[in-house]
């Protein structure tokens, strides 16, 4: 089998054919570091991480570049009247733009670390690629795609006949729907800025052949991706809000400059909703990872929640869905923590194949998660083999199942009297209940009575009853071990 993935460019699921059989190139649009990233952004970054981990699982090397936009871009895309987001944040916090950029870059990287997102092969800062941007703009001017006016440089969209191939926003539709304010420097209102001449008040500016100024937003990613990954990439990822205008403009710039196809597979995550509504600060439903932590949830609970929704589907975030994911993750941890891992078991091939097939089927993480639970509930396999298989799955899931946080588990011990002796027991489970229920303990006592009486039929029936309730029971020299598994 091979990976099949939905390609935004062709609007269909396609077989993945790498440029190089061994190493896959992948570029992800990273954050503009003027504020904390929100959980919708983080879902998109996790989608890219699931894709990367899947490629690694399938045996590829992956060269993954993720940009850090530390120049900022205009609040009104490519319109001089807009306010630069970096400068706006600098004024708000009484810091320099550089201080703002470094602070929020580190905050972003910490969030990624908490979510077990693999670090990029290289994080590229836009401010470190100004020379590459200028050279790319010079190429576009030389080839007739761009023009300079009064120190600013614009891309003439009329010159690129494939414009709209990614988003469907064809040039004729832009002309009909153009409501942009007239800009005397532009030939057409929908032409995009490659370089903007700076005013005296602009703090972030560089010398160029045209003026002292700063780059347009879109040219940054074209320059950084080409410089690090070559003129044609295997994958480019981002959120669906990046499709237009950002990624559409990246294609026009990159292909105009190189004459080659820019990206073979475009992969976009759908929007995140909160309680069925678009997330916004004005609605009071704008959340960061810190907000999730302050509610008492481990960040990996959010990672698990994102795994349960397909990247092509809108995901509806609610606090109840996060609580449900917390309970599920605790049960995974309880299973992993209850199995002796001193010796590695054998991977269960049929489940590994099923898990891999789910991933190869357009990165179907919900089906992959369902396979995890199916395998855990399959008592025909040994605990050791099931745990070995689970840890293999976790190479993609990234839930930290080989390094369990003790705070997410609750193990209690006790004993009860039976036939003149004391029987010790321990129970490992999620801590959603404060005490062990009496009916559960009665079942354990009843089964132990049957076992001591060698009434194995009754003992097995009660073991199965405990399984139905989500508990696995094991007899050891130290006593009875009970583990929550569902």
C-alpha cells in the first residue's frame, strides 16, 4: 500500500509519489509571532505533525521547514493603509518588534513541545532571509511578472495565467469582486505587494534596490521554502485560511520565478469551531494552550482530541469533549502503566497493518484511534504484545505512552477478608471517581470465592462481567491486580 492524501490543488485524494524515494520535503506555514497562538493554530500544526510522523512511520526521512514570520504583515493584506501586526504588538506591550518576536517565538515553541509536536528540521525566521526575498523579487521583475512604482514592487497577477488554481479564485472572479481601495502605485487593485517602501515611522526596514522598506507577506514563504527545500516541494501544509490569498500568491510568485511546479501536494486543515461558533476574542471563546492548562487539562489531552477528528473536517471544540478525551487518555495511560515493560513483546501484525492502513487512507486518525481501542480490548493477545503494539502506534500518535505522567493515573490498594484470610488487591484506573464502587468490589470478592472453590466456570463468568464493565483482573503472588481498560 501507499499513502493516499487529499490534495487541495487537484481537489482529490491522490497516491503520494515522492520526488526523492528516501527523503520527503515538507514546508509548513508557521506563526506570525506577535501574540500567543490559539488552539485552532495548534490544531493545524498538529495536523502537519501527524503527517510527518506518518511519513516517518512509513520509512521516509522528512526534511521539514517551518517559518517564523517575525517581520509581521499588514492587517489589511497588501494594502498600505493597514497596520503592521508586529508594530501594533510592540506599541501595545511597549517593547521593540524584535523583543516581541523572540518572546512569542519561544512561547510558540514551548506550546509545540508540550503537545509533542516534533521540532522542525529548521525554523526559518523571515528577517534572516531578506536577501533571498530581494533576489526572488529581482527575478520576477526580470521575467516581466513584477513592476516597481515609487519604491514599491508589485506582482502583476494578469501575467500569471494559472492564478486561482489552488483556491478557485480565478482572476476574472477577482476582477468582478474587487472592492479594494484604489492604489495609484498599482496597475490593478488585486496586484500583490512584493516590497513596500517604508515610511519614517516604520521600525522594521531594510535597504533594497528599490527603496528602504520591507517585504510583502507572501514573498517570505516563497523565498524561505525555495532556499531550504528546492524549487519543487513534496508537501506544503497550513490552515484552510491560508489557501487564499497566501498560498495562491506563493504559487504565483514561486512558479513565476522558477518556471517549475512549486508544490506537488497541498494539505490544509479545516477550521476549528468552539461550541459550534467561529473562535473570536469578541465572543469570549478565544482559547490558547494556557487556557486549557488553567482548566486543569494536560496539553496532550488536546492532542488526543485532535486525533479524533479528521483534518478535513471542521472540529468542534467544547470543554465536555476535552473532558471526554481526558478520560480516554487516562485509560490509555492506565493500560500502558499496568503492563510490565521490562521485556518487549512482539508487535501484533494484524493491528499494525490495520493502523497503517488507516493512516495511509488520507491520514484517517479517527480510524487509527479506533484501531488502538480495538487492539487494547482484544484479550486474546498478551498484555506485553498489546503494549508493544501500542507503543509502536505512539510513534505517530505522540501521546507519551512510554513516559506516563503519574498524575494522570490513580492506583489504590486495599484488602478484604475471605475464608479466614486477608486478600490484597490493587486497582489502577482514571481518577474520575473518588472511591471504588461497592458493586465492583463485590464482583471481585465473588470471583475470588469461586476461584478458591475451583468453580472455574463461575470465576470465568465473573471475569467476563468485569471486562464488560471495563476492568481487567489478574491474579499475582502479591494479590489481585485490577486495571481499568475501557
